[in-house]
C-alpha cells in the first residue's frame, strides 16, 4: 500500500446557515408580546492550514470528502442558533490548491501556520425579530439560511527546499542526503529505491538549509516513464540543482557526461527550471576506478562553467567542501532575493449609483436577472409562505429590478429567471401599476410572483 501521495482531489462542502425562527412572545397578561424569533447560526467554514507534522496527502486519498457543520436554527425568546464548527484540513508545506475542473491555481500554501478559507459557510437566516419594522411590526416569517460553498479542489504537493539532488536511480542521492543531514531514507542497490522525495536539513557554518532528494529520473521521465514524472514538480521550488552522478556504474551506455546530458534533457523537457544554477557531484569516489573516471571527466564539466566536487557518501570524503560550497550558494541566493512587502488589502468600493445586478433579455419573452443581492435573497426566501414571498418582492422592487425590467422591454406575463438559466428561480412577472412603487396590495398577497 502506498504511504506517500502528493496529488489528490478533495471534495469540500462548507456548512449551511441555520434558518431564522418565526416566533411571537407569549407571556401571561401580555397577549401582544411581539416577535421574538432568533437568527440562525452561520455554517462552518473549511480551512486549509500548513501543518509541519504533515508530509503527505495520503489521508485525503483515502477520505476525499470533507464537510463542515451546519449552523443551528434560531429559537424563540430571541435565542440565536449556534454557529457550525469549522473544519481545519492540515496540509504539508508547499501545497498548491487548484480548481479540479479548470486547473486554475487558487492558492499556494507556503509557510508553517499559513491558513486559507477554501469554502465559506453560509450565513444564517434572520429571525422575525430582526425583520420587524415600523411598517412590519409582527412578521409572520423568517429568512432561510444560505447554503455553504461546495467545490472540488486538487491538492498538489511541491516540496519546499533550497537545493534539489537530481540524477539517475541508484546514483547515491539517498546516501548523500543521509551523510549530509540527519535524514534516514531507505537505501539499497537497485533502481527506484526512493519512492518519495526525502528532505534533509544541512548546516554549513551559520547557514542552515534544506536539501531534497528527488526520486531517480530516467530517459523519458518528463513524458511519464519510470517514477520521475511523478516527482519533477518537487524540483520547481528549489533555488538550485545538484547533479549527483554515479562514477562507479557498470551499466552499458552509461558514463558521467551522458548521464548529465540525459538528466538535463529531462529537466529541459519539463520546463520552468532553466534559471536554476547547477553544480555537479561525482559520487562513489571510494571505488578506485570511479575516482579515476571522476578525475578524467572533471575538466569537461568545468569547461561547461560548472563547479565540480568529487565525493564519497560512504566514506564522507569531500563532503565538508561540498557542504560549505552549498551553504555559500544558498546564502548568496537568499541575499539576492527581494524583500517581500507585506500584503496590502486593496478595497474597491462599488461606484456610486451602481445597481449591483443586471437584467439581460434572452429572447422576446424571457429575461434573466443576475447579481449578488437578488440571487442571495432568492436563497433566503421560503416560497411556501406568502408573506415571505411578498417581502422578497418588496426587496427586489426597492433594489430597482422592476424599473430595469421595464427598460429592458419586459411586459406583463414575461418569464423572468433570477440566477443561472439552468438552476435559477423562474416566475411570470406581473408589474405593479407604478414600477417604482413599494407595494401594491396587502402584505402576503403580492401578485407579482406566480
């Protein structure tokens, strides 16, 4: 069974808001106590949080559905319903969140403790106590709670490290990271020993940095061969790449120069890594023939402008020089990075006079209304209650919906859709005598909704 997963689709549902309560205060000797229905509680949100103790997405591979609690319904005596509990989803550092359908990046979660609300809970509905006014002293209805957000997202893990070790399987990358740090990866002398990216923390003087051991690449990895295509994404965040080359391999057709060229071709085919500086480590120098070969090819690598280190992960020969060279490299890269400015929230208020909705004429007898307020009000309305329907009609008229329908050419009996054409609320429009008036007829008998 797999113990490492770095890509998974998560089905998320935030909690629905609780319904408001329609209640009238009842007490001895107070027959007209007035409305006292409380508001519904807000639904719980779904929150992604970077957790240092989480290193894989395996849990979400087995349990891909996550749902927050719904808000509770309001009660009489002005008692509001309880809010639904949030669901916090711990994810590894370096998790990229994408829309599962479009592939668009929603957020990139880097840094322990970073949080992002991926799904907002629905607002609770107002109780009749909150809906009371001088004109509507005893509302016989309450608003419904709004549904919480529901979406499918893809979580994709990209390791966060300063340096990436790349090379053929069994080139000694795992042994090297074990010798450089306290990491203890699985090590054996056969291809694809490393099935997950390993991270190790290395100290070089005052510089502390992270090294990633990326599973072995083979020719064609960028097109899906072997295991490399699954883990090339883990190289993206690294500031620098180190080619670990096996100078003791006995495989036919293999030599240090060819290995370097093959891996470079795969990195180029994958893309997005052209600007990363490179270094070459000629490994397994404890083998006599390997050291001779390393001395032979060293000059050719240096002619390409590459720094070259001959090391042995087994005997630790040359590791001190390599460690401090990596530390200098990392320190210089960090110093060259621009200082991150604090995030500023930019508020863009709506222009004065902006309606907040739009009316579109679909055909001669069909009109569509879209906008945050009309669509939200539709979700809040209990259409089994005539008084609630009349309240909705009043709100839409005050917003100016009727006037815009008249301007768009709508006439009595026209079909109107509020929301999407597939799932919106449909009704036959019956205009009032004056499209700008507030209400025609008593509350609860509004004839504009059929």
